[in-house]
C-alpha cells in the first residue's frame, strides 16, 4: 500500500468526522508532519504518514518530539487500519 492511499483515507475520515486534514508544508522548517487535523470541539493534532514498513527519518523524529514537548499531539500512521484506530480512539 502506498503512503498516498493512507493519506487519502485520513483526509476522507477527517471529513466524515466534520473536520479537515490540511497538508502541512513549511519551506523554512524541514521534517514537519504531513497533515494537521482539525476536528469539531477544538481537537487539533498532527499526523505523519508512512508507507507500511517505512520508518520516520531522524529529522522527522526530532521534529515530532519537539512538537510533543510543546504539548501537541503527533501520531504516526502506516496503514488505513491505523488511521481508523486513531479516529476510533478520539
């Protein structure tokens, strides 16, 4: 399964839950997670998407840690099932 398929599933589920999964690019700050998810009731979190069996780069790990240290929620998902589990847990 390709990363973009998992990403499409994330966007679809965010919409189903009344929210948005916005692509995040930061030209002057490399390693940011792929999407910022906004859901009703003020829920906001970041999602790093990976193809199955792929790992985060060292830079992505550092940036995700920086965000979590600041109190942000950051999730790494590598399958459609992981995306579904994420939304089920909310």
